[in-house]
């Protein structure tokens, strides 16, 4: 215990809090995007558009982070379509900023939230949904009263996986945010700097905290998992 306590005390706390801040806001914004998107993927009329959207959402799972980071760097840069507007409105660059890092993290963690939500939505008994609609409830009310309560396991798993995935991001964080202390340097970047500087003791401290936290949250999720959902609905369980 003294070994662990010593390493936690010597942690780069600025990078620690920045990482958790980034994970929190990324997860929060993902809710607003993922709920309607997962609902549409689960209950919308199947078409070629579904395949296209589903493929785009899942792309970060197979695309190297540096590739996604490169294109985001172009788009968010001062000469890019989104970056130019942001610079004109706010008078500062979107790249190498927390805001740019947040946009990149949302896109990179999107499949972890959407896929798990869509998987849990698809397990809800259609008869319950039809009964709610027949009783005069609209689709929005049915969604929040029937679908969401019966999909809490998938929502929880998507939340935890998105949060922890953002916490451990490296490639896309380095490409879009760089390595600015107190601004864009996350724990994963701090760990890279420590290894590059041959400071293996400090690197061990950072790695240990990330390892223990990741194991803890995954242990909690899997220990409370609904085995029925795990077998049939779990698309992503990184």
C-alpha cells in the first residue's frame, strides 16, 4: 500500500484533472449525440443510409488515431472550414486548445457510446413499445418511460467505456492538442513524455493510476452486467 500511495502522491495532478475534465465533457456531449442517433439506428426504417451512418460512426474503431487526427487537424486548423469560423468568432485557434481536443475526443469515442446504446435499445421488447403507443403516449414519452429504463445497462456501459476510452487517448490527442502543460497535456501525453525522458519511475506512477482506475471501472460494470444483454447486445466491450 505504501508503494501505491507514494506513486499517487507524485502524480502529475495537472494532467490528471485535465484528463478527467476532458473525459467528463466528452461523455456529457456524447449523450446529446448518441441518444437520437442510437434510437434512429435501432428503430428507424432500414435503408442504405443506415449502413452509411453506421459505418461512419464505427470508423474510429478501425481507423488509426493519427489518420483521424490528421484530418481533424486540417478541418479544425485556422485555414480549415470549421477552424476558420471559430477563429473569426472567438479570436483564437481551435487546434492546440481544449475545445479542439474536446471535438476530437467526441468523434473518437462516439462508437463506444452509440453502439452500446443501440445494442441495448434493440433488446427492448417491441410489444412494450407498441403498447405504450397504443395507450396514447407519443414516441418521446415512450422513449424515456419504456426504452431508457430498460436499457440502463447498455447506457451505463457506453458511458463507462466512453469515459475510460477518452481518459486513455493518445494519438488523436497529440495530433490535435499537442503537448501544452495545463492546457492539452493529458495523462497519456504525460506518460509519453516521462518515457521519452527516460523517467521510468514517474512513468510507472502515471501508468499505475491509469491501470488501477481502468480495472476498477470495468470490474464494476462487468460485475453488475445483465448476462442476457452481454450475450446478445454487447457490440463493444473494450
